[in-house]
């Protein structure tokens, strides 16, 4: 801008500051590329992924009316940027609820951050949403720097509203007390830290929320009417078995009923073993390569995703010698966990099975 050529005077300093802040075409292209590489919520299909929360067709979405209304209020808040959380144990339906709601938001871009989005966290300080955007972080592990930079960025002016929804097993309440957000201070500064939080209490998918959902999930997976004695027996079994009053275990019991299996003496561990038996443990058919694939599944699930280059293997004994060629192992992994590739291993879902 040659303001001197046309006699522009009086605001040279302002013009210089604007030019310093302007995004050059190359930089803008890099920012757009970063935004475009973020993974939109995508659903999967197939019988082998019937328990995966990204498969909307295997088990119907039921209930959660109050939770969906609260999430809609979260999106409709007039503020530009808001944070909220869903808290529940594994198998309660956190991911399923977030995916179902995120895909229903008209006019919004819904993203689920993955392992790769944790790299180069400084990029989030320059992230620019191209439309109203929902960002879902499924477990906070490893996202500390991303969270802090994203919050810092979104507390500055944005062209479009942004909602950050975090799913986890435990989050301190009030939410802003959880140190993982990067908030700090007390008194006045602490009051300021409350501003991005939509509600100090997260959405809790607790015991009472499941009373409508569990019988219907069990009925669907057993292919029997909800009043069938077998379904009623299954519901009673889940109520009296510690740690199983969750939709995941209702699906497992319903499947067991459908196959004519005796489940009434099982504990939660036996329920999990049932889901992972025989052909549902494909790595058992692959000798040592398969066992190594199962180890990678456990690691990637615990870490909520793993970059293959970051893995370190050691010889602990003659029975635990890493193979010379990991390609066959990675090939097994990518068949078992949809969406993985030979560079990045994503978690097995639901995570309790991983």
C-alpha cells in the first residue's frame, strides 16, 4: 500500500501495524492447510465394528434427551467461545453421545482431534475456523499444550463461534479447577478463567441416566422384545453385577442372549472376555505377530493414539523378542482397528475393550 503516493497522511503508524498483522498468502495457505487436515466426524459401518461408537447403525441411539437439550444450549450460547465436558466411565456412551450430537449440528463443522493434532501445539495459536466449529477431544491425555493454546487463541477475536467439548473419565468440578486447562490464579484472575466455561458442572452419564437406555440396547442386541423374560433377566443381571450398568455391557449381554450363551454367572471381566473370544481376537490366529499386535492395541488405546515412530521395543526375555519386521504386525493392527495406518495407530473402541 503506497499511501504516500496519494497523499495519505496522519495514520501511517496504524497502516504499518495493520501490515505487520496481515497474513501473507503463503502463511494463509499454510493455516488453511492445517484446518483442512483436521478430521471431521466420520461414521463407520460393518458387523465387525458393531460396538464402535462411530458406528450409528449397529445399535440405535436411544434416550439422552436432557443431555442433547443441554448440548444444544451449549452450541446456542451467544458467546464466541465456550468449553464444556462429558464425564463418565468407559462404556457409558460418552463418545456415542458426542458423535451423535456433533453430526446433528446444522451449519457447524464437527471435528474429533486425534494423535496427529497433538503435534506442533503452537499451530493452534494461529488456527482460524472457516465456519462455526465444534472441537471434540476424546480424553485429555496428551492434549495439555493443545488445550492451552486453543483456549488462548479462542479468547481472542474469531470470525466464527467455537465450542470445545472434552470427554473424560474424571474432570475436577467446578470444571475450571482442573489444572489441565492451563488456568491459574485466584481472586479476580480466577473469575476471568470462568468465562469460557459454559457450565461449572460437566454432563454426567451416571447410573440413573441408564435406566431407559439399557433395556432398549439389550433388547436390540438380543433381538427380543424388551418385555421378554430373557431380556428382563439380563437387565436384572446388569443391575446386580458391579460395574456393568452401562450400555456397553447391555450390548454384550444382549449379544450373549442372542447366541444362547449362559451369562448369569459372569462378572465384568468375563463379559469383556466374551466380547474378545475366538474370532473376535483375530491376533490369536497370527502367532507371535498377532501377540505383538495385541500389545500395540493396548498401548495405543491407553495413550489415546500412538505415533509408530515413537514406539520403543526392548528384549526382556527369549519369549519377548521383538520381530525384525514390524510391517506384518502393523498390517494385522490396521485390520483390527479401522482408521489406523502404518504411521499412526488409533485407539480400539470402546477403550475398556482395548
